[in-house]
């Protein structure tokens, strides 16, 4: 369960999840494709189960988004283009 969802103007992170269960997303994410948005949402929700980037974390993400590596790479390579 998450506690709160916020939209921020973060420039270096697409999303974050605090130990308290607060999830934040950059408003810039709205300019991404639905599959990229889905990946970021799943990534942050997965932190509610595993608050790290361990093998177990990525296995959980892969169960929901099997192609997550492609989405992650796209964000790394092209995320800078999602600007106003």
C-alpha cells in the first residue's frame, strides 16, 4: 500500500518512493509513451515491496513488465528529450 502520491517538478528523477510509502512522479513523465509511464509506475510501486534495486526487486518488476530493460534503456538514452 502506498501512503501518498505526489506530482513534482523533479528534473533528475522520474519517480521516487520513500520509506514511509510516499510516491512521487515528475510531471515531465506525462510526455512519455504509455509503456514508459507504466514502467516508471511499476518501478516505484515495486519499492513498496523491496526498497532497493536488488535482484529480487528486478524480478518483481519483470513479472509485471517483462520488457522493463528496454523501457529503462529508453529513458536513459532519450529521457532528456521529454522537456518543455
